[in-house]
């Protein structure tokens, strides 16, 4: 029998042990943790909608209309009018013919890859992809090929070595730990040249990048409704609710309904959540000032970090990684910031590669300029400009 206690002790010794915080109250920039109020810079609530009064009201009215649980899977009796209307609205938002709701982003990524590929097929992935994309390839039994982060020449060579086989390219749209944006035009060009699917995980892109928050294709001014592109989005980030969806061609969505195990064999998302998400989607469309304010804060932070010579990775998104390298040091800095009333999580292996521990600073439209200045002031006193990387 495996020595679990010994393995846990080893994780502690390597500064890789993880602990949960108990938060008393709603998600937001200011979190109540016991008797302490912390200014948080580690949420994915990019547009500040998780505690928006209109979304809360919509959730309440959705519960009155549909109850709490859906009661069954989508294919039995759990597919409500709220689910159906949200799928239609999300398809339109992403510029795709149809969309399909999943209970989580993890299940959406697994469902797509496991449905479209199998033994003797190929999946090509960026090395910094989210774990759910990697796990989807492993569970599909397809051959997994991983290329260096953002290296389109390496991907081209891999594709040329596996011509005339069913293949799928998968990539984050915005990379969750580095915050950079995938080269979608080049990915689409390679997918077209080699007759591949392209699954794009837009979890950290939708609502955030693009003129109206429609994600990577809008950011790059690419045409909508490309039949090779599969858009995968989550609702627990910029949308402020919960769940996920896949958007793509009519045939793709019908195939997922028929074959995706992570869609078929699970209880449907609570319909009240779908009802509330229709309201958050409307806010994303109508309140462009949230996105503008968020990008103003991003510029304020990156310019301030540059003036302080902080070891910040290049990113124009709300994800601003402060690369520290050593896990123990990352934990120490996170604890020092908490002493100043600031919550910034230390990210350590295996979430990031060994030697690349960091503080993953995330900004929200719910932050104010003074909040960003307070964070920069606290960081300025920690000697981070002298870190040997």
C-alpha cells in the first residue's frame, strides 16, 4: 500500500504542499477570511460579475422558475428552456452555428478530445496547455505530441511527420499561467494546411480580449464560423457563474450530444445557473466599460512593474505572472504580501514547470486604480528586482 503520509511529508519539505482558505462571504476583490479582510489579486472574476446584483437576482428568479437541481442528464429530462436559450446565445456570441453546455470546463475539454480522436489518431498540444487538454488526449488513447510553447515551426514539423491521419490541434487561447495569447492565425493556417481540427480553450479569453470580449478570433480580426475551429469556454471566469460550453459546427455539436461521455453521463448544470448566465452575457455585451477599465488597470500595473524592475512575464491580459523561480521563495513572498492585507497566490510545480514558481497576479474590473497602486507599493519593498533567475 502506498505511503500517503510519507508522500505528503515530502511535499511539505519541497514547499509544494497546498492548503485551502475558508472564505466567508461572496467572491470579489475584497475577501473576508475569518476576521481578516484581504484585497485579492488571485481571482478569475475578470469583469467583476460573480457578485453582481443583476446576476444574483437572475439566479434567484431562475431558482423560482426551475428549482435548484436539473434532476437528470440533458438526454433524459434535465435539458431546460434556460439551458437551450443559453446555448443559442453563446453560439451567437462566439460566431458559431451551435453551442453545447457542459457542467465544467474540464469535462468540456475531455469531451471534445475523447470524442474526436482515438487510438491511431494524433493530438498536437502546446506544452503550456491546461491540464484538462492534456488529460483529454491521454484518455482518448490518441498519440499525444507536445510542441514547445508557441513554436509554430515545431508544430509544423510534427504535423508533416503525421500526414494523412485524423488529427486535432489543441491550445489555450490565453495561457492560464503565463497570460500570453496563442498565435491563432498561425494555428488556423496549419490546421487548414494539414486538415486538422483546432480546439481552442478560451477560458481566460472570452469576455476579456477582443473589442467586444468575443475572444481570440475577434482579437485577431479573423472571420467567424470557421468549420475547423472548436471554441471551448468556461462560465466561471469572466461570466461570473459556473459551467462551460463548446461552440462549433452543427455536425460537431450533434456528434458531441451523441458520443461525448462527459456530456451524456452526468447531471445537467442547474438551470438557474444557465438562467443567471444569460444576464451575465448581456452585461458582457452591454457594459464595455468593464473591459476598458480592466485594460486600463492592466496597463497601470505593467507600467508600474516595469518602473520597479519586477520580474514580470510579458502579458497584455489580466494574468500577470511575477516569476520568482524557487517555490519556497514564492511562498514567502505570498505570505509577506498577506501580512500587508494582500492575497496573491504562489503557483508552484506541477502547475508550472520546475524552477518557474511564481506569483500569479490577476486583475479584475472590480479593482480600482488605488488597489493596483497599493499592490505595487507592497511589491516595491520586497527586493524582487534583485531575484537571481
